[in-house]
C-alpha cells in the first residue's frame, strides 16, 4: 500500500472491518502487558516456591557433593546426570507453571482466544525488499526501538538506585553462611522485582493505550471502502432475507395485537381470515389483519379469546385477502358484501344485548 492510499484512510473503521481484522489475526495487543504478567508471575513464584526450590536443590546437591568420590565412570555418570536433571525439573516445575499461566493470562486479558492461519499465509509484501525496509525502518519499528532503549535506561537506573541503597548489605554477602545468604538474596531480589513491577505497570498501561490507538489507525478506511462495504451489506441475499423476516415478524405482531379491536373476522373456515373494523363516522371499514393457513388459524384463535365475532364467507374472505392491504380501507367493490356482514354482526350484538 502506497503512502497516498494510506493518507486517504481518514474514516473510522466499521464494526465489520474490525471483525475481519481480528479474524485474520490482526489484533491490538501490547507485549508489555504480557511482560508485566510474566514478571508478576516470577515475583509470585519467588515468594511462594523459592523456599521449596532452594531446599530441594540444597538437599540434592549436598548429597551429590558428599558422595561425588563414589561415582564411577560409564553408567554411574549417566545415572548421576539423570538424577540431577530430574531433581532440577522437579524443583523448577512449580515456578515454570506459574510463569506459563501468567503469560497465558496476560495475553488472554487483552483479547479472546483466536485460532487463525492467516499470519502464516505467504504474501508478496513479506518478501518485498521495499516492504521489508519499511518494516525495519518504519515508524512502528522506530517507536519499538526507542521504547526498548527507554525501558533499558529506566530499569537500569532503578536497579542501580536500589542496589546502591543496599551496598552495605551486599558487601557482607561473601562472609555470610549459606542459609542467611539465601534470605538476604531473596529479600534483595523481591525488592528489585517490586520496583521493576511498579515501573512496568505504567509502561504497560501506556503501551496498551498506544497499541490500541495504532491498531485503530491501521484499520482506518477510505470513503470508497465504506461505500463498497455498505453496498455489499445491503446487497447480500442473507441480509435482505433477514430484513424481510424481521419486517414480517413485526407486521405479524402488530396484526395480532390489533385483532381484539376488530368488529368482525371474515373467514374461509380452513384457509383465509380477514379482520375488519368499522365504527360510526368511518368512511369505510379498514383491514386490521389478514392471513392464510397457520396465520389465519392464529387470527381466529385470537378472535375467540377476545369474543370477536367470526363470520364464514369463503368468497368474500378470499377476495378481501387478495385486494385489501393492512390498515387500509376495503375496495369499493366490496362495500355491499362487507356492509351486509357488519350489519349482521351488529344486529346479532343488539339481540344479545
């Protein structure tokens, strides 16, 4: 993509554009957040498992060193190496497990799990020397380089300040016994980790904000792309079918809600039903609802529930269903037949009264 095309991307990305980018594996993700969680996991592992790890290694190594003269060549060396490897793996299993979980949580908090092979798909721009030069010396690469130098300088300064304040204790480390040495080293390590974690918290938050901004900027669209996407969405048969379905459902809901207000339901006993309303002062009766088969059955059931008269007149029911629209007056040619039906219903109501 040339610079001119990039400059034309002035419009905010649509939801569909963002979803497509995510499905391709392009997500706004901060590596510093993952680093922060890994450092936090390391600090947690140091506090929770350092005693067990040190004790396990100390006991095992003491036994090895005390009996080193008894190890024979050949099979004896292999046995010792295997035992030492198992001992180290057992001692470090808990810290490694905590680090792995911390790394997974750090990545999962930023985005839902995603499986895609899009980043592995060969692309021409990945082997293009010009594109490679832009990736190495582009703005994003320069920002990452500057960010790395800044982190190195700040962390180095922080470590130097903490160690300088502890220089008196550090000078006495060579004179301490092993047990006390472990306690002092653990205390210094946790103090360094706490300082680095506090620093990385602000670095991670700032980088997460920047990465989100950079990702949204990378997904910006031109006006032409937005128009094309709109055309594709509107022209999609699936979308049109869904819109039609929603409209039909809403129309049916409105019709069924209007049936209790009808004056009469004209039906063909098994196929058609048309709900008509007429009140004094109206120019002509209007159609509140109509339907065939299952919908007609629902209209009749709704009418019975609300004591709306039902009149069987198959020819009139079929004619009205074919010619009258919802919420519209009946055609002139049906005035006489409908007037006869409504008159019959009104007379029936007076007799009942």
